């Protein structure tokens, strides 16, 4: 979680939200010209947009009500200096002053961006960014900003996304001023822009009325590693700060813009690659660009995979089929956010603010009059969670500005893209608070406490089981349950197990690939922080084609002393299937320990063994000390303590690999309970229990066992530390997840409402 000093904000820009007024005295920007030329989506324009200039009092009140602490907004250069230089429009100054003061009255800290693309048309006509005088023009504007606003604002950002200004505005021409200049001209523009940044820093500080902080807000997709291996991370870092784009796309570059500003030089690799296109670059230029800054900003929206290729060089990797994306088709890549934050802070060593991050959604007003933008919540939750991961690792990240508060004018896309946490009806100027804004309010209030990374998982934890080969095993685990295992001697499926002899692997959840034992150790909260050094239960399906040996298990105390600290074994069986007239061995006929010892030593097996009839749907509790054996043709679901200690009393004289299997006569005699529990107490039929009910079969110190027969729909509350489930018949849906016979899964702590439907039988257990 973040600390109380962390700056939680929202971001916007002047041109995208303000709108205009016939008497506002502003000058035109290049975007007015561009939209008048009809060069954007549906010939739209920003003359009204969200009309924030007439609604800011209400909009800031809304921000305050939602707990927003900081607002990054821009000033419109052409509103303040209608000709770009010279005459100051006092109406603009007083509007912006009132805006800032109103923010502050509402407890919102202002962060001013000087230039978020509102380039004065008057200066465009003098050559715009291509004219080197732009350095002085921007410097003059910075002086005016310092003189008029630095008494009431302490945080300033010079330029937003130079990559877009140069690339979209002057190379591809999809943004104003819509030029397609030559590559050398765009390098000249980039150089002028960086110098203008430096001049603005100088003038802001020189004319500021108090000590101010200044940053810069570049952008760029993040090259991030395909896996977390050291090689892939290095490959991604190399691409992120490298020069892999073709020349007609060269401006999507991090280091070309950030190295001069933060490190004082252009990157060597770039100087080499771009040498034929570069303008004259002097020592004095570099000094001007390299002004001391207080923080770095970075706008991060997404990234692309890179890994180390076979030749040791970075290689680009396609996104996975069906990757998540936003309404404007940008990929959703939270991991890129984490790596971007790490890479930038490592290289530039300045406190970082995420100056923009967010997504456009297909937002619409629902029948209840509200806007349920769940995709945005999922997006922000994963990105802010990724940011927390970096923060927890000690990265110096100070703040986060969500893009954006109000749906607004999305540049060349007009009003097509809704990026806001507040819905705007552009026909009426009505605002509706989307669900994401309330969610963000909680993020702010709890410093990230409500992020899902700070909650225990609510996901169903599916397990891939481990199957074993046994001399008495058969083929039903493969044929009936479809476990992908070979062999005609498949005896046991360890379905939910963290035992070293069969540790299950998680699948289809946030912990996919992890072993259950590891999850138990690393995330005890998933299991309700139960006080136990190991996952306490073990669930198996047993297919006995032939008879199992006659066995008995020790209890905890005996196992602890004689079996190296192991747990004892209390277990129970649910008979999934058996032959007609099937029997099972449970208990024995000895009346005293002496008699027991004699029967065993003298091999009086027919006298000793107690065999009783069973049928499908029977339930048997096997306490330690109970002699037992499954007979051939029986299929059972076993729930037991997490232990693999069995004492074999008798093996019908069978040979395995030509030799008899080991017997454990002395230990067996030690632990067998004499006399045995009565037959009536040993078996009960639970075949016909009410449907759609959590039927409790048995409770002991170690487990609670339930049977559920789903027919249609049912729900119940999962309030135990965790609940194991195995589907033993049929198929259905559990909380949106299709499940079928043979599936094993765990419902974690705090899971709450379990919604089941379909036709299926489930055996469940808790501790
Ligand atoms: C950024 C830009 C913002 C906003 C956002 C969403 O590149 O700075 O003004 O439009 O993207 O597209």
C-alpha cells in the first residue's frame, strides 16, 4: 500500500476540456485551424467540449466529493498570449487564477502543464516549432506563467508528450498542425522543443514568486519482458531505451527525448543511427536542455513484449491471441506499467510521477441511469497494482494522475473515445459519476488498500492432479475421469494434495503453475491463515481393480514419534462405484491385543479379517487404528489427513516384481484398536440425500465432509477457511466456471456466495 504522502490525482488538458466563450479574448491554436479544416473524426471540434470554463466550480466540487487530491491540467498558451508572445489576455489570467484558487479551496493541489499541445496559430504562421525562435517564444510564455501563477501553484510541468508533438503533429500529420515534414525537419523540431523546455525551466525558476518544483511529461510504449528472466528483462530494457523503430516512426523514442533533459546528452546509439538527419547540436544547446528538474513525469498507457532471441539479440513477441484491449484498441498491459516504472527510475534517478494513465471504454448510460464501467476498474486495478509492486520494491514514485476526469475531446478522435471517470453528455453538459470514480475514491481513501493485489483472492483455485501407478490399479482414472495419464495400473489420483509424493499444480487462476504446497507457504491468507505447517488435507480418487492390502494407519502421536514427525492418518471414503454384492474390509474380529497378535502372527486371516457388504453411495469413516482394505472393483473418493503413512498387515501373499511387499507387523499391532468399532457404526448410506443442499456427511477433529447433489441451481455461503471440492459425477457451473466430473478445486478464504448449477455430484471438505 502507498503512504499518506502519495499524490493521487487526475489529469486533463486545456484544449480537451475547456471549451470557449465569444468574449474570452483568446487567440487561436493550431487545433482550431486543424478542426476547422475538418481533419478529425466527424468534423468535430472543441469549441464547447465539456465547457469546463463555465463549469469548473461544479467540476472541482465533484472532484472534492470524490476525494481527489491533485489535478494536473494545462494552460492554453494561446488563451494567455493570443499572439503567442507579447500582449497578455487578462481575462485568461483571471480565469486560470480563479480556477487554481477554487481547486485549492476544494483541497485539490494544482499541477500546471505549460504546454499540452495548445500551440498558438499566430506562431505557427511564423514557422511554429521549426523556427528556432520558438525557444524564446516558449521562454516568454513560461515567464508570464511564473509571474501570474507561481504565487498560488508550486508544481509545473513544461511539455506534454514531445513524442506526439513531433511525430503526430509534424511527421505523420494526424494531429495539428497536420504536417508531413521531412525527417531532418522533425529532428530540428525535436531539438527546438527540447531547448524550449530548458528555456522554460530557466524562466519559471527565475520569475517564480516562491520555490517551485518542475518536471517534464514524455511518453512512449514500454518494451517489457516476455518472461521475468534476467535475459528477457535486459532485452526489454535495451529496446525501451534503444532505436528499433523505422525512420518514418522514429519519434516513438524514450531516450532521444529524456536523455538530453535528464542526463544532458543525446544517446550515443541515436546520434550514430540518426547522424545524416540531425541539425547542428552545440554544447550550449545541451546545457540549455539539461536544466535541473525536481521530478520526472511519464505518461504510460501500454507496452509490447520483447525477449532475448536465439542470437542473443532482442526479439519482438506477438501478443497472445485474444489479448485484452481498450475501446480505442490499445492493449491492456499492466506488466508494462511495472517495468516502465522500474526502467525509467533506474536510468534517470529522479522521483517519478505517472502524469497520465487510463483507458477509453465503450461507456454507456445503463437502465438504472448509471455508468457501469467495470472494464476501467479492472484496468486501473491491475495498473495501479503493478505500480504498487514497483513502489513496494522501493522505487521512488510519488504520484499518479489518472487520465482523465471528464470524458473529453480526444484530439483527432473527437468525442469517439471516452477516457473519463465522469461521463459527459456532450449534448446537455450533464455529468454522471461512473463506477470507476467511486472505486478510485476508495483507492485514494485507503492508499490502495482496496486494490485486488491487497485482497485475498476470490478466484476458484483449480488443481491439476497427480496420478500414481499401483499393482492393484486399473484404467478408470483415464477412461472415466479423463486424466491424461498412460498405463493400466492407475491406482490413485491425488486430486487436492500438497504432499511431496503428489503435489498438485494450480491452473486457470492467478497462481497458475504454482504447487499447492508453495501456495500454502507463500499465501497463507488464501487459506484463512490456518495454523499448520502444511496443507492439512489430501483428497484422492482410488480405482481398485484388484484388492488392496490389509492396512492400518497410526494416529498423530504415534506417527510423530515413529514416522519422523509425520501426521497420522484419519481418513474417510465415499463409495463412488462398486460391483454388485461388493464387500470391503473394515475392522477385525480380535477381542484382545493378545488374540490380535496371535491371529496375525499365525496368519489366521479368515478369522481375523472382518469383511462387510457395501454399495454405491456408502460413507465410511476410517479412524487411525482401524483395519481396512478396499476390494477389487471399487472406486472411492478418499478424504484424509495430509499424510502417506500406511502400515501393511497382510498382502494376500502377493508378489510385486517377484518379491512380497514389505509388511509392518509390529507397528500394526501397536496401533490397531481392539476391539474394533461395530459394523453399524462403520458404514452409513448417504446415497439419497436432499438435492441442492450442502449435506454434512461427517465431522471429526480433522475435517468436515459434505456431499452436494446439484440439480438445477443452488447457492450457499463458503465461510470456512477454505473448501475443497471434487466433482464426482456430471457437470455444471460454479461461479461462472464450467466444471465437470474429475475436476478438483479449492474455494479460498472469504469466497462468500457459492453459486452452483447443472447436474452434478460434488464431495466437498473443509477443516
Ligand atoms: C495522451 C495525451 C492526452 C490524452 C491521452 C489519451 O497521449 O497526452 O491528451 O489524449 O493520451 O489518448
